[in-house]
C-alpha cells in the first residue's frame, strides 16, 4: 500500500509532463487581448529628446513590433517587416527592447528601417507591461488603444498577409 502513493504521484507527474510537451508556446493566449494597451511615454530612437506616448496613437490603428539588435529571430523577420511597411497599410512602430541605442541605430542603418518611429525601452518595463515573453513580438492595436492581436516570435509573410493585414483592414473600416 505504501508504494501506491509514490506510484500515483509519479503517474500524475507523467500526465502533466505529457500535456506540457504538447503545448505550443506561440499559441499562448495573451490576457491583454481586447484590453486597453498599457500607457507609456518613451524616447524616440532617432531623436532621444523627443518622446512618443500611447496617447499619440489614439484615433489610428497601428502595429507595435518589439525588437532588438541582439535578437537573432528579429533579423529573420526584418525583411518581411520592411516589405510590410512599404505597403503603407498601417503605421508600424518599433519598441526597441533592452538594447543599446547606438547598436539599435546601427542595426537599422544596416538592415533598413521599416518603422515610422522606434521608441526605446531600455529597461524593459514597457515590454513587461505588454506581457512580452521575448523578442520579437508583434501587436495590433485599434484606434481606441485596445490590443486586438499579439504574435509571439518572428512574423512571417503568411502571418502578415493572412492574419495581420486582414485584421488591420477590418479595424480601419
């Protein structure tokens, strides 16, 4: 009888392990979807004397992409963001996360700058407020300042074309 309790605990742990191994971390629902975007006011990467706040975005649908020059996956998604920004469908803002501003400016200079504006989140506090798990992450925010979509990991052409663009068009109409 005394062997049944450890055996039962072991079986329960195996079940939880099996469930956990089948979860897809990119599909973790964000508790911020359909909630107001957290307020912020941060310095611009290109002009540290100027700042951008959530209030500046009111009245327009926009996309926020969290990125960093040290992020390998950000380099993978970057050409897709450059192409997306050329379409001019929606303002694309960058949240430069826990990065060195000089390195971030050099990285954009080398790889192209898809952002209407990139803002500096040097200590990562705004990223934490937005529930960022890691970079890159991308949010679609509506004209009322409500988060309508969150993509974890690098965006692909398929995600941009099949998810983000249709959502942006729907929110703009």
